């Protein structure tokens, strides 16, 4: 009766298929972007923790050095704004020709 209307009814499934495939492709790209963003945030937090641990251990050593190494602290624990607990420890090694070696290490907990 009206051939142009029959043609529209036959192609309605193709339009639905194209819309669904477009939506799926957009969702896949969105998940990829979200995953990349989360990976970058985790890597940045790891770098922040490493720098903080390094600086805290250097600060502990310089604090003991400024006091003449008379009584260096054995262990210090602190909590920074990121919510991580940092533990620094200092130990003295053997003394050779009046020179004493010291070891300072800093560790932090992970969630």
C-alpha cells in the first residue's frame, strides 16, 4: 500500500544496532580513561610516599648529627597528612679508627 513506510519498518533494527554499538564503544573508552586515571593516581601516591620516607630519614640523620651523635634516636614513628604511618629507625654499626657508621631507614605502611 505505502512502500516507503514498509522500508522504514525494515531498517529500524539496524538503527537500534548502530545506537547500541555506539553506546558500547563509548563505555569501553570511558572505562579505559578511568582505569588510566586510577593508575596514574596510584603511581603518584607511590612517588609521594617514597619522597616523604627519604626526606624523613634524612631529617632524622641530620637531627642526630646536629646533637653530636651523643644519643641518636633508635626509632621514631610519625603520621603525615596522607594517613600513612612512617617509621624511621637509626642504628650504629661498628667503629673503625674512631669513625662510626650509622644506618637510617624509613618504612611506611600501605593500605
